[in-house]
C-alpha cells in the first residue's frame, strides 16, 4: 500500500502513469461494452 501511496502522491510522473493505466482500462471496457451491445442479435 505504501508503494501505491508513493506512486499517487509522491510525484507527478507516478500519478500520470496511474491515470494512464486507469484511463486505458476504462477505454477498453467502454469499447467492449459497445461491441457487446452492437453484436446482440436483432429481433425482427
């Protein structure tokens, strides 16, 4: 836990790297949800 606190609040580079990783995970999750919604079979 001390490592994460040091990364988050120790310097700007650590915070930027954590924000980048979290942002990438959010974007991949959003694209995955969009693909799942688009690939649903249509009831016609």
